[in-house]
C-alpha cells in the first residue's frame, strides 16, 4: 500500500498536478505510514566456498595371475575449499570406471568389485560384450588431501570376484590389488598447465 501511495504522489508531482498546499491535504495517517521504513528482505549472496577444476582422464591397467585384465579409467576433479589461498584442497577420482576383461568370459559370470580408499564400496559389473564386464562405484574416491603446501596421497585397494573366486595379484600373490591412482602433475597449481598428452605424475 505504501508503494502505491508513493507512486501516485511521484506521478502527480512530475506532471504538475499538485502543489505544496494540495500535498498538505494528504491524510496525516498516510504521511506517517510513508515515513516509516519498510523492511525489505534481501537474499544473501552465498559466498564462493569452493572452486572446482576438472582435469584429463587417467588410465591404469592391472593384470591378474590368470591373465584377466583390469582397466581403471577415471577423471580427476580438484576441489579447493579456499579459491584465494589454495591452502586446503582435495583431488577426487570421479567418475571411476572399472573394466574386467577375459576372452573366456561368456556373460554368465557374476563379477563384483570392491574398491576401497575413501570411501569403500562394493559394486557389481555388467556384461558389455566381447569378454568384458564394466561398472562404476556410485561415489567419488579421494586421491589426495592437500593442506598448507603438503600433499597427503590416499592409497586404494581393489578386489575382483568372478563367481566364487577372487582374482589374484601376481605381485602380492593375494586377492587384493594395492594401488595408488596417479594424479596429473601441477594438480594444485591452476596457473601451471597440465602434463602434455594427459601423462601421469
């Protein structure tokens, strides 16, 4: 209502339809209302709490003792909690695709992957044809925690079960593949270019 009264007065004055004497005739109650400051809700502008930088796809190939090939393909994502200082940042793998291939696969196998790091997740792969199973976890994986100029790499562990049997790592001779997914050099310095051809650190 107050805005309507203000608008009417402004238009009237601008066209010369009223003078000072006529303005005095305005109801004193309305004048009192006009002098009261109205509270206008102004939405707060959210502070930029983080800055996200996408990087190139990375690839890691593992070979089980029985010849089955495990391909891990992932995209790195850097997230800085303070874009101005870069004192605290994280590098995530997201998305992560796991492909398990063997010419002997027929599509009738049940292939399950357990990928641990931060966090740990178990997920089932589906048959993509050509002796290859594929799938991905539902969440990202922390690769590096960076704080005040120091990098803290996070290691991962991978287990693959085909039917009732686990694939065996020929290096450790266990059912667990211990790995550390590579991250591009200069991951925490956006002013520096990424490694050429997406090479890993």
